[in-house]
C-alpha cells in the first residue's frame, strides 16, 4: 500500500478514536458500538493489506 494512503487510514483512525472519546464512545451504547470497532478497523487495515501483498 502506498505510504500516503496508509497515512490517511491512520489519520482517519485517530479522528474516529477522538470522536469516540469525546462522545463517550467507550461505554456501551450506540456510538461506542460503532466508532471503536470502526477505528480499530481503520487502524489495522493497512497492516492487513501489506501482509496480504507480502503473502500473495
């Protein structure tokens, strides 16, 4: 994955985590059920993509 695209994934993940923290997203509720997993997915997707490229 291009480093510029990877940067934007990480930036989006940080923004989502900040929104989750500001909106009480780490508790059980609507926003917590959406924002935290979304942030984790955005954070891990570049790693998953790079491992997939290396494996295949």
